C-alpha cells in the first residue's frame, strides 16, 4: 500500500479535524514514488476510483481497494498559483498529512512556499460512493479520491532572497550583495513544459503532469439513500438553462470534445465544465460565449472548483470568496477576493 510520509504525533495534532479545506489537501510534499503510485492507480487501464483511509491528519492510499468509476482528464487554461504558509493554521489547512513533520521546518525558516502551474485535473465520474460498493482489500477505507490536480510545482522553505547587509556588527550593514536563502524541498515538472498546455488536451504535456492536490469525499453508509446518484449533478443543482441535448454532441468537433459533450449530456459535472470551456473559448468548436458561460455557471453551482475558478477570474468575481473559503489553496481566487491566506 502506498503511504505518504509517516510521522509521530506531535504538537499541533489537535488541528487534525476534518474541515472542508482538508478534503482538498496539497500533496506536493509527498515523495515522487508516492505521487507516481497514486497516478498509476488513477490511470490504470481497468479503471476504478482510488480508496484511502483518511483519519485525522493521516492518509493511507489503499492500493488494493477501489470503487467502480473512472477519472477523466479535464484540461484548463494554464494558471499560476502561489501559496505562502507562515503559520501552523495555514500549514494544517493546506498540507494536513505532513503538517506535523513540516512544523519544525516552518518554525526554523519562518515561511514555506508552493509555486504551482495548474494545467488540468483528473476528475472522477462519480460524486458519491457507498461502503458496500468498494472492491478488494478495503479494511479501514473512509474516503475515495474524486479529483487530482496536475501541473508543475516547486516547494520551498525560507525567504526568496536576503541581503548580506542584514548581518553586521553593531547593527551596521557591511555589504549590499544579495544571496538566496531559499531551500528547495520538492520540485516536479517545469513551467517551460507547462507552457505548451492548452484547453482540449487529453493528458498533461510531458514534464507537466506532476500531481499537486487531491480531492476526497467520505464514503456513504451502506444504508444511505440520500445524496447524488453516481456521476450525476445534484438534484438541487439548477436545471436546464445549460443542458446539452445529446444531438449537440454529434456535430463537427474533436473526439475529446465529443466525449466531454456526452458526459455533460449525461449530467456529469466535470464534462459540463470542460465542454463549457471549449464553447466559451471557441477551442475546437464554433465559439458560443453565452452557452459556454451557462454551462460553466451550472457546474460552479454544483461546486466544481475548476468552473468556479473560471468564473472568478474571467467574468464573475462574486464567486471568488466562496471558492477561497472552500479551497484555501485556490490562491488566485483568494487574491481576487482580497482574502489574506
């Protein structure tokens, strides 16, 4: 079973409560092997959603347990995100699984930074899973992974630069040269490789497929009859203005667009986000801004972060604050909302 770094209970473990932000944790601190194992499970030819045991601040990926379903890759317009962590509360909100281990590094270096380029997301076609739908060796399973953000990142500790003049005798600066005090903790992918990413890609570009963040949902009880039907929009989601008739998907378009169109016609939120972006941008299909916006807005109301980010940054800043509160690592939305993180 693939596990993130193990760590003893330390000061701060009381912060390990299941908050909304901790259901979308960053995983940039995981080792390359651990992130590769997770990617291999998500992209296995046989399909299946990844199950995990997630209790407090500890997560274990259950490599021999899965639920019916698949992950579809949804490409987005490349976005640069920067997260600066200066206190334990922010650390536990963003990286709960390794916060206890990193707390000492934060105290020593005063600041942890994650610079990310986001190019897309592996989105599950299920929005709820019951415990009795799991298959394999699933003892202790509590959640399934429903989203994995992809791109490139650099995870560092300490300030970017510091001046030699700060080190002096009697408080008088003795030099003006500047040097780097930044310690690179992890890095994967490159900004240059991500520059080639575009809406419509069926996979991240080579060199830009690092896993940045995961999204998990708790397993429903076996007896649960409420919630959303697998892979469908919530019944509470606004209806029709953005519905896509299936016949729309038979028009002239690339096969990847057609697949997302059909997913949207079936009510799958991620498919509506992707197809809405295609229409809004006029990528691979005749541009229809109004219809694209309607699809994206419906997906945002169904709480799809990619759709909400598109709205926030392109035409409706009113959604930025809600997105920031729901997903504190969405730094572009937090900045747009004027919320300090």
